[in-house]
C-alpha cells in the first residue's frame, strides 16, 4: 500500500492496498495519502475529533443520570453496559499514568494544615 488512482490534477480519487489497473504506487508518507486519509487536520480528522468529544459528553451524561437514579446501568443493553465498563476501565488505567500534582492524599486533608514560618504568627 498504497496504490492510488489519481485525478488529472494529481490528487487521489481512490486508494488501494493491492495494485490496480491504472493505479500508481505512492509512498505511505506521501502528503497526498495523508490528506486523502484525513491525517492533515482536514474534515475527516476534525469530524473524528468531534465524535470523540461527543462520546465523552454522552458518557458523562449517562454517569450523571445513573448518579441521580434517573437511569440504572441495567436499563441499558448488555452490549452498551460492556462498552461503558470498558471505557471506564481504560480511563481508570490512564489515571494511573497521569501526572499527580497534589500527591495521593485528598486535597481536603492538606488544606487544613497549619504552616509555621519564621515570619511571626502561624497561618
């Protein structure tokens, strides 16, 4: 890959894995290949990004409905439940690798600490 059928102005009209009649071999890193596949920030990539954002919104909406007892997880089809649980597991695993700016203890336990300084009264 990729073999491409080109328009008269040299743009890709279709892309193939295997050789096709009239198709030209293009290097996989050819800018036209990336543009055709949507890797240049074009409409296809922007649409995929919007889809990912919308999925996150829907996931948060489902969580809010479940927390407010408007919806129960068991109300959803088994396939939907599995997909939600899979996403939550992946997201939880990602948290383990994220930057922990405040350490592992809850922020509320550290805010109430009294700090003594050499500048007079304690805070």
